[in-house]
């Protein structure tokens, strides 16, 4: 189990704008009733963040030892986070900036995890 100080700082930096986006989304949920793109980007970014935390705490959730899943799953999550970053900038929601910040930081964290092979 990896519990380094750098990971906690990175996870906290992602959590803060994501929590702000959820707070704004819940405050303006009546206005965002028909905005499926905004809600989808929020849910997918949150799911990717939770899977990042799960993959760091339980590395076996990324796949068995010595398999290609250890590379392909984080690469797929990186690409999904990058797509959510672009889509969050395309929405007209009030939490657009905080969600884009969270998705951008999550994209960078998946890239760092792939580069240094920290999750495998």
C-alpha cells in the first residue's frame, strides 16, 4: 500500500475543485435539470478520481500482476479524464471552471502514475 505524502497532496489538490464542483452542482440542480452533458462530465470525472484512489490503495484492482492491464487501464482512465477535461470546458454549467480544473489535474495524475509506474 502506497501512502506517500506526495500522493496525499495530489489527491487533495484534485479533491478540492471536485468538491467545489459538486457543491455548485447541488446548489444549482434545478437550473441544471436538462444539462446531461454537465452531469455526465461530473459523474465520470468523479468515478475516475475514485478509481485513481482505489488503484493507489489496492493495486490489484488495476489487474493481475505482470499483465498488460496494468498499463491499459490507467491509459484508458487518462484518456477518459482528458475527454472529460475537454467536455467540461464545452459545457455552459456554473461549475465549468472547477470541474475543468479537477479533470485537468486528474489527467496529469494519471499521466504521472503511468510515467513513473506508481500504480503498478
